[in-house]
C-alpha cells in the first residue's frame, strides 16, 4: 500500500497532469459536488474518504481536539486541542492568522504585489475600489497558502475591530503553486472576501483576504454568521463594528486555500518570514511601526 501511495503522490506532482486534473474540469460543478459529498454522515463514506485523503496528503490529526468525526467536512474544519498553538501576545507583533506556507511576501510598490515570481497583480484588482492603494503604498504583504491537510481555521492577528467585510464572487481555480505559475491574476478571479481591521491604539488599518479555491469555495465568518460562497446572495459590502482579541477564531475554510495579509507603511516582516517558510497560527508575522 505504501508503494501505491508513493506512486499516486508522484503522479500528482507532475505539473501538467496536476494542472489538467485540478483546473481543466468543470470547477464549479466539482466544488458544489464536493461540498455536498463532504457532509455525508455515513460512517463508511466518512472512513473511506479520510483514508483516501491520507493517501494524497500528510494528514496529521494528532493535534485535533477530537478524533471522532461525523463526516469528511467535520474533519476538514476540525478544532485544535488546547495548547496546540501558542499566541505571541507581544504588543509589537501581528501574528499569523492561520497555519500556512509563505507563497510570496514583500513590499507593496506602485500598488502591486506578486502571486508568484513574474506574476504581479494590483491591489485594486484584488480588493476593488473598497481600498485606496495609496494607503498601502510602501507597506508589506504576506501570502499564506493552506494545504488540504492543514488546520483550516483562521484567527485575529491582533486585538482590534473588524469594520468592514466585502465579498467578491468569482471562479474556483486551484491556488497551488503550479496554477499560480500559469494563471495570471488568479487570486483576483477567485471567490474571496476582504476583511478590514483596525488594530492597536493607533488604529492601524490592515486587511485579511481569504481566497477560496476548487473544492473549497466556502468561507465561514463567525462574527457575522455568514457563509460566503458562490451561492451567497446577500450584500457585497457589509459595514460592521466587531471587536476581536488577538488569537480569537474568526472563521474557517472548508478545505485548503489562501489568506493574503496586507499592512501599511512602517510595518515590517517578522524574522523568519520569507518565501517557502512554514508558519503556524499565532506566530509573529509582522512587527508594528515603532
């Protein structure tokens, strides 16, 4: 069985085949079907699904709060046991909102950032006219990629207030590195939400942009009791005033995906935050202006 597992994984690392199987299919139909299938609460369906999932990934449930799940979906959105993550409560540190692999990070120049080397996009294309690009000029950003086996919940990176949420309907392209190196402005085309936050005594404005993807285009936001997906028919812009504490759970993805974090000029990347780094929720991501 191990040889079969290794063969399947090797097969799916072939870039052309991976891109074909995850993008050149009816993406919306596949996503809707997976949303339905993952919630089936039949023991043999659940067990077989998790078994197959383990073949394709390094799924580790040792940190899960519970080890018995009602469905595949229940396993996807699992909580962690107490103490599984340490929140950096230093007042000068903005923490990572999720587990993830740093895909790209750096300085925002001319309102532009990168999804992959040689593949730039404009902040205005990602967040529309809801954010003035000049307010972020010279600031920094980090793209955090969540694989399907990772912890899928995301948390407040600093204590403050959420003042606005903007939903952007869109496609469900895969957001893995293979697709990011082939599809220009991919994040700007996919289903996504923009979460605007004011943090700290100086009310610095930062932004979290969760981006959905194939098989996952659902983003749950607790504070507003919203499930944002292709079937969402509510307001696009939701003005609000929701207090949050650093480390507080904000919501979840229903599979692996991406969160992009933006901060204005004066913020700096924390030590160790660089392309390819694996970070855990609660670790230092940015440092605040002095």
